C-alpha cells in the first residue's frame, strides 16, 4: 500500500529517518554482522589473536553432543511451554465467553501475571518449590514425594516449564477471549437448534473458526519459549542439573560470557538467527493468509 | 422471536442456573490458581525469616510488612531497592519514549515522502523486526563496551530501541489517515513538519499511549541485557537485581526482603497494565498483528 499524496523533497525525510537508521546500524546490523564474522574464527589459548576456521565452529557445534542435547532440550521445552500456556488459556477463555456478566472482572484479574517479568516469575516459583522451605515441596514431602529440582533434571524441566507458562496464560487468554467473542452467535445458535451439544459445537464450529488465532499464538509462544524465558531459567536452575534445562539462548550466554568461548557463542548466535528468521517467515506467510479471511 | 433480535443480551446457548454457577466456580478456581504465586509472595514479604524457614508458610499475611519493605527499600542486600526502582523506571521510560519518538519520525518519512533509497531503508529497518537482543548478545555487548557505555543508562536503553515493531505499527496507522488531510495541508501551504505536528501527532495519540504501555512493560521486564551491562550494583535494575540478592553458595537467602523486592518489582507494571487495560489490550493486539 502506498500514499497517493506525498510531500516533496529528500533532505527532510532522510533527516527524519536518520535516528532510527543510526540506532539500527550501530546496535543491530553491526553486531549481527560481527556475530557472523566472529563465528568463523577461534581465539588462540591466550586470547591474543584469532584464527580463521571457516565453518569449523559450526561443524564442531553440530558434532558436539552437548549442543545437540541443547537443541532437543529447547524443542521439548518450547513444546511444553506452548501446550501448558495455551490449553489452560483456551479453557479459561471458553468459560469467560459463556458468561454474560462478570467476564470483564475475570479478565482484569487474569491479566496480572502478564505484567510480571519472567525473572520475577522464576523467583516466585522457586520460592514455592524450594527444596528447603518451599510450601509446595513441603506438602509434596508430606504426601511421600521427595521433590528435588536441584538434582532431578525432569523436575527441573517441569518447574521452568510451569514458571514460564504461567505469565503466558494471561497473554493467550486475551487473544483467545477476543477470538471467541468474534465468533458469530448466530452460527452457534443454528447448531444448537440442530441439536449439537456444547462440546460438539466447540470442536466442529468454534475451534475451526478461531484457528487463525490459535496458529498465530502457536508461533508467538514458540518464539517466546525460545528467547524470552532466559530470566526464568537463570533464576531457577541456571541451566542445570547436568545441562538438563540449558536451552539454546542460555547456552549462547553461558558459552559466551561465562565460558568466554566467543567463536562458538557467535556461531550459536548465527544458528539462532536462522531459527528466528524461519519462524518470522512462517509468521508472515500466515499473516498474509490472514488478510484474506 | 428473541432468537433473531440483535439487542437480546442472552442468546439461547448461554448457560443459566446450575451451568452458570459451575462456570463461575471453575472460573474462580482458575483465577485463584493463577493468583496463588503472587499471594504467597505477598505473605512471605510480611513475615519473618523464622516463619519462612519452618515450613509450611501460613497463608495469611503476618505483621512485618513495614519492617521488611523498609529494609528492602532503604538498605536491600547489595544496594537499596529504591535505587534499583529508579534505574528500572529510567530504563523503561527511556526505552518507551525513545522507541516511540524515532519510530514516529521514520514512519512519517517512509509513508509521506518519496526519496532515494527509501525502499532500501524500509527493508533495512524491517529486518530488525523480531530479532531479539538475546540473539546478537555478545557482539552487541562488545559495541556497548567499546563506546564506554557499560553501567550507563544509554547502554541500557539504546540497544533495546533498535527494533522496528513500533515503526511498523505507526506505518500501518499513517496509511489509514485520509489522503484529503495531506492534500488540504499542501494546498494551504503547510510545511511537512507542520502537518506532522498539527495533524498526524494529535491523531496518533491513542496509538502512542497504547504503545507506551506495551513498551514500558517490555523495558521494565528486561533481564539478560541489564545483567550483562550493569556490573556496578548502583546501576542494577530491580528485575535483574533480585537474583543478585541470593547468596552464592549454601547460605540461606534473606527471603522476606527478597519477596518484598519481588512484590515491588511487580507493582509498577501491574499498575500500568490494570489501570490502562483497554489501551493495553488494544496495543497488544495491534502490535502483534
């Protein structure tokens, strides 16, 4: 889409666009190019010079079992976060949609967790499941279950998944609720007259009609799980135990800043860049389709 | 004929009686489950360390609210939480205002002018969409360090402004502004900047406010970037500072103060979201579209 009426001149628009171009160039394009460049070098053991290795860092990464494990961890983690945040959100949205009065009040209450930073959410859940003083782990202990996410990788994964999904329920709820409200009541009533019960109406009419929203949320939640959950993992597990919660973004951080392995970290950044790019393409393809709805 | 009337508030498929009560009960359970972690944090911020280390924690607040909160705000663990709150506020407002200002201007240039390189700039800016700072973290850190911007507000703010979400949003909005307005302005001999100040800016008010809410939360909740850039505790933001309050090693954390800090870290964004709920939901849905 283009404007029919425009203003003349080229100095003014260049001046107007300059701040954004400058900030993007210095803090986005230069670092992104740097990442690609660095990914082809390895520093010598004394950190005085670097040696060109071409795609060596990438080859090393993909042959490294820790890195491949991190890929699997990320896949499992983002799948679980997407599920655990979307299913309860859809359930609550369906309930709220059935209410004529009071839905607004519930919505106001349910958006609270969205405002809470992932890192703070991490601290709250860590407090509940703390092995020494946590209230939930204490009750689990009373029930005969010995909770210890510090040592048990599966429990650590479960905890970071729940803590990451929690705030996301609010976000997904808002989108599902808006989508459900937009489903024409006449269609639902026609089905009701034909004798379709609630769940049948839900699965054969409502769910297909809100599928654009569902698909959109799927992509957005995967992106969230990939990149924005760093705070949760850093506060709760620090990637452990035995790297069982080290997702890709966490590994970029721990290799680059803790391990000081800049070449490998840069190569990992480039791989993530490709992943984000692919997800963006998927999203835009979907957005284009959505316009025709 | 109630079935066909548009103003009938309850259609035939809404539940009444027992079904309605069940819906309310389930909804309340959902809200309670979602709220439980926040409530527990609040309770923990009002009791003593002794109450916390002998589980289970009671579910009603204790009497040490002022004690814990003043200890957090004025002394903290490494640095007073009051300082971290100020840092977070400056960072969040800086990111929100900075991003809105540069995006308003660049979107105006892209939509209302034809100039050489316009398409190139357009695509360059749009490449920055969706690539979060986490992905280019090491090189960005090096750039900021080489500018001597570590432990400074500009180091906290600028790298997080470099993304085009807001530009994209304003561009979409400008495209819906009727052409007649620009035409009238041109006929009347108004300069482009005059048109921007007197027409475009007032028309964008709601969009600006909605975007401000979203960007404020985004800035306030940043974690990884402040963690890297602020090594000086005096520059820590509250969201990243909480983790720094945990002792390394096996010592017991000062839970009442940590939980009071967590509550303090949530209050501003929750206040913004709840008080500007309509704008927030609008901004959220628009900026993700």
